[in-house]
C-alpha cells in the first residue's frame, strides 16, 4: 500500500475479489511470512517507520518492533527462519529475533 492506502489486502486470485483489508496506520513497504507459524511481519514507512507482527488469518496485531527513524525499505528472513533483518532510509540495519 502507498502512503495514502496504509493497508494490507488479501485477494482471491481466481475471482479478483477482496477478501480482507487491514488498515495498518502507516505506509506498508514490505511483507514477510513466518516460516514456522501463521504470522506475517509487515514493514512500514511514513508515519511510523517500524515493523509489525500479525497473526494470520485473524490479522490481530501481536507487537510492533521499533528502532528505525526513517522508512523501512527492505526485510529478509534468515536461513533458519528465526531472525529478520530490516534496512531503512535512516542508513541502518536492524536484526530482530522475531520468529525465534
């Protein structure tokens, strides 16, 4: 989602119908699936510049991971699936044990 949208949307790829839309409150810049649990990690830009962990399929927020001071540009999951690294426009990398 863009700055104005701020949503994570789930679509039925067969019918093209919208299944669910979650307003995250800030620009969505990326998504990562937890390889071990039914969870989604979202990264954000304006206005919050953080990561959020969500339970799937309820999309109940588990927690926010704060530390970046500018928009998050990229995330990657470690080979063991336990950690995530995020890169932001504040020129920092942050390592999170979010899926451990």
